[in-house]
C-alpha cells in the first residue's frame, strides 16, 4: 500500500494498486503547478485511491476543459489531476508520496515546452 500527504499533513491518502508508468512532464502548466522544472506523475486507478484524512481540504481548478487540478486548500500542495473524459484514472503527483513507489520515471514528456534553463541528461526517452 502506498501512502501520501500534502505539505501541511491535512490531506492524507492511500493507494491499493500499482502505479502506472511514471513520467516527468515539462509542459508549462505542470511546471507552474509544481513550481519546479517538471512534475513527476503517474496514473492510478481511481477506485484504488482513497483519502484517509482531509478530503474536505481538497480544492480543484479546471485548468482546461474537463481537466481538473486538485490541491490542498490550506498549503497549496498539488495532489492529483482528474480528467472528465477518463474518470476511471487519476494522475498522481508523486512528490506527495510518503512511501517508496518502487518505480522510477520512464520518460520525459512535453520537452518542447521545457524550461530553457533545464538540460535533460539522464538518458530517458523524450517526447515533444
């Protein structure tokens, strides 16, 4: 079982499934939401994800039609992203995990939008 939380600890969650492939997303929205050069994300079956504390603190913002970025309304930590077209899965922000997911990033995506000050040198596959 994987466990995670937001920065202030108000939101806590558990996952009873393996994560999908981990990607490092360099799109401008993920960079801004994470406040970093990229965001590491993985798909999780929505049925295997549950809040164990603080669900009432979760806020969401529709960043583009049908795509909702969910974050802690107290500390601002990005937790997950929902896509109305695919409600069976969520995209988890791996930086909020408290336990080792046992997987490593598999590729970099949206590198055409990467921060100009970033050089990707890890040898993972990249897609524009």
